[in-house]
């Protein structure tokens, strides 16, 4: 499918079995949101992979099913948005096949389009305040909320595009995931990917 900006990622992109590889491949893709007539987008610069099997950092680890995580067991290419600390709306991409609960958390984007809209949403009138360099910040800037969970990312109003941005592989770092110390040894897995190629 073609948008007027780039190619919308097909469901097959998300259906790959290796959530860690999908997480890496999402670096350099463009996260888009159109709420009403307000379009915003940003280049994905930071992701984290979560596997529904043998990963204590994953909300759906080893088959755990709750009302919140049920979307993770559905078709790939849907949004999983949850509330963190009762404040931050965190946007995830569901991957793999149905009944296999894998997901990628989008942790950071480089603002691309609709920057003034993002600033308004973030109440950011100056240049010193980070705009989209954290998962809660980017969701607020792009107008993404928990009500968007289950959104089909091949249709919108939230989707991800390929703009053929060339990402230098040497610029992508892998590190342990952030804020999952409760997962013990599983927290040490280097399933977070980040690039400094696009400076936010």
C-alpha cells in the first residue's frame, strides 16, 4: 500500500517469528498518526523487543492472558497501548502469528512532520524540553492513547511507513531494556535498539 509519503508496512512485516529482528528492522521506519485532520510523524530511533515465551519482562510471558494483553494474542500488525504509572500511554506493535504474544515497544522517534502540533500537545513552547525522546513523550506528541489499542496498523489512524531512509547499521546499538529490573536475568538481554543517526 502507498500513502502520499511512503509505503505503509504490510502485515507480513509484522508476522515474522523473530521479534528481536523486527525490533531492529523498525529503526529508521516512520511512525505516523492522523487524529482528525492533524497529521504527525517521526522516524523511529529506539525500540525494545518483548517475547511472550520465556521473557519475564513481557506482560504476556508464558501464556499470561488478561483483558489488557489480549490484543497481543491477536493478529500481527495491531497496536498494543497500555498505561504506565497511571500517566504515560506506551505504544507497542504486536508481532508474530495469532496466539503468540510478541510485541515491540517504540521508545523514541525523531520528529518529522507536524512538529508544531507535537509541541502543542506536549505544551512545549521552547527548544530545551525533549519532544519525542521517550515512549510516553512520543505517544503524547503523536496523540496516541490507550483508546488506540487494537488499532490495525495497516489501516490507521496510526501506522508505520517505509521511507527508504538508509540507516547505518554501525549506528544501531543494542543494550539491555530499560525499567525491567524485576525480570531478573531476563532484564540483561540486549533487546533494546537505538540509533544516534537521527538526533532528537
